[in-house]
C-alpha cells in the first residue's frame, strides 16, 4: 500500500494552477510527477557534480 502523502499548502501562480487543472482530473498527481522529475534530475546532477570534485 502506498504511503499517505502529507497535506500541504503551496502558493502557485494562477496560470500554472489553471493549466494543470485544465488538463482534467488528476492535476495534483501530475504536479507531483513533474516535481519528482525535477527532483530526480537535480539529484542526478548533484551527484555528478560531487563526483567531479572527488576526481
């Protein structure tokens, strides 16, 4: 069973929220997926940059 996600409050630009909502049901799940991709990309870049400093 997936872990429960915490309930948060976040301020977004109205046009960003409107765009996600305009794509239908599941906009919060899509927002989470976009944030996860960003996190994973930057986590990957951070580890690459750390490795460069260790060479």
